[in-house]
């Protein structure tokens, strides 16, 4: 999915004329009565990851990823969503400040898109930057549902101001297919900055003593790919020497953490989760928890044929990568493992600044009960697992107040924490203070702590959860409601 910037600018220049001719149509669109700007159809289809790996799964518009949806910040849009499957669906607009009716989470009260039915929704896109859409149904132990399917697609909301100097944009959607249950995984766990906290390890050990025996199920995958193609299949990213390519990377996995490196090149990270960072930094590799996004510029100054791929040899060998090919070069794509590098969100923050003080602080301790729910791990926040029946616990917030949420992880897993319909500002990560890094997902390291602030400025029920599908389905959720 590569878009030539000059081509886009040419199209944009042609727009005002068409706009003037269809003013009536635009008004009808704003009222939700005209033609939708985008139509998404949920249906079973095939993803050809390679000629030997053709996967049947649920898709948007018969493709993976779903179509790139380009919106303009503040300009109302109408989207029709058709559900051609026989199960009710939810389509979540991840990272946008939309109302409950649109957000796409049944726990908040968004209506389902009925089986063999449709919903027309209308909303004002914001904030600008890289967002995405994905299904938000609860699969529990059914690996043919929810984010285990191919229901994910990128959204780009055009900002009022151009974010930087680059020649071309490339969207990369990282995703695994053919899931199955396993016991024990091999996911990297030691790449986050910060150190484990003894007190949290002690809480974790106590829980482990209570829930002895085998650990809960994990999910493993057979094939991996970028934009629905295994490494070496599909078109390479063709570049020219000196070109600055802006990569928009989305980890659309159901629960995997992903890394990405391009031998001989650095990434200049300009946005995290679509939000410009105060201090853009050059880094040798990227780490993305489930649902995280990174926008980074790569200056193409190292000619050759390269693998832009995951650091995990196993995942890369099963397809997690894409070839970058300089004009005029030939040969087998080259990979070399980068040196170990700690991923530290705070390096993108504003130096020497102090965060605004919160009006209120809430503490949450995360505990895992090994295999406590029919062989699945159960997750508790302050001793409570979320109940899908009673939709509790619910924490009350007041409009206009700034809340500091502190999460203490008494488990060895990394949790990509996600808040719906709001962004948050990181204030403390891995033992370090920070200011100005605004996100909607943040990875919390094993036995570590993270603190972030959010301003209650979008009334309505608001879902918080770990974006690891197994964790959220088995307890790791909570609701915030406005008083
Ligand atoms: Cu989690």
C-alpha cells in the first residue's frame, strides 16, 4: 500500500471544482442522508499471503488490510458498514474522539451492526494522524472471531499542518494469520526500558502459589505478513537513493508484540499512535505493542536490497517482513540482526518540563491467576475481573477533570493498555518521568509501573482494556463513566 505524495497533491488540487458542483450532496452527507464517503462490508474472504498460504477469514471489503480511509480532521464523514456475516459485529474507530454511538464497543453501549444488516454512522474525525479501525467483538475461546480475523484497516486523518519533510508515504499493517492455542510462547519480553519492581514480583509470586500448575493458554500463529503478504511475496517497496519515506506502521495483531528493523538505516520517529512527539528521535529499530502505531521517516541512503523485518527469526522466517529495493540494485534481500536496543517512550518526551498536576489519581494493581478460567489465565484489576454480564467495574469521572491512572503490573507479561475515545499523556514510564508523549496504547513491562494522565473531555461510557485479546476477554477491562 504505497501512495505517491505528488499524485495525492495533484488529486487534491482538482478537488475544489468537484466540491463546488456537489454542494447539495455534501449537505446531504452531513445530515447522513446522502451517499456515504466510505462503505465497508464485513464478509468472509481469502487472503493470499503467498501462493502456498491462502487463508479464509473475515475481512473488510474482501481485502487485507481493509481499505485505507483518509479523512480530514474536523470534517464530518458518513460511513456505511454492512455486515454480510451471520454474527453481529462491532467496528471500533481506534484512537478517535468519537461518541459512544459510533465508537464500536458493546460494553460502552454502541449498537451492534446486525448479522446481514447495516449501520450508517456519521462522525467528526479527530485527532489528526494515523488511526485504525478493527472489530471489537469478544472472541473468548473462538479463534474465528474478533481480532484473530483479518478485520483491521488503517485510517489517516489529514492534519491542519503538514507534519514534516518527506517524499512519499508507505502504510505497513503487521498481522498474523491461522491462530491456534498453545501453552507457553516465545514473545520477547526484555526490550522495554526500566527494571522489575521487587514488591510487584512478590505480589506475583503469591498469586502463582495460589494458582499452581500449568500456565494458561496462549495463541500462536502459522503465517505472518505485512499488508497481507509474507516476506518475499507481493511487491517490494521500491525506493530511490536520497528519498525520504514516511512509514506509517500499524501493529494489527490480536496479541503479539512486533519489532521492525531495516539493516543499515535509522528510523526518525515523528509520531506515536498518530500524535506528533515533542522530540523526534533517530532509532535503529521499532517496537510496537498490539494496536500501537508509529510514523517514522527513513532516509534511503544505503543502496541495496534489504529485508525490513521483525527481529524474531522465527516470525520473520514465517513471513513477518517486506523487501525494500533501491532502484538499480538486484540480488537476494539482505538481513542483519540489529544490536540489542531498549525501547524507551520517554526519549520522545519534552526534556526539563513537568506534567500538569492531576485533579485525581487512581491506582490499579494487575494480577494474573494462572489457568483459573477453564485453562485460560484470569486477569484482575484491584482484585476484580471485568464481568461481561454485569459490565462492572465502572469508575466514575467528572467532565473537565484531569485523571492520573497508575498501573502496577504484578505479572511477567507485557500489557498494551488502551483507553477508548480519549488520548492520554505519559507521565511516568519504567521509573522515568516524562511529558508531552500523547498516546492511546502504552506497553507496560513485566513487574513495572506506568502512569498516564487523561482529561475527561468526551462524555459517555469509556472502555479501558489491555489490547492483548486473551487478556481483555478474560478480565482485563474496566469502564469509566461520566458523573
Ligand atoms: Cu494484557
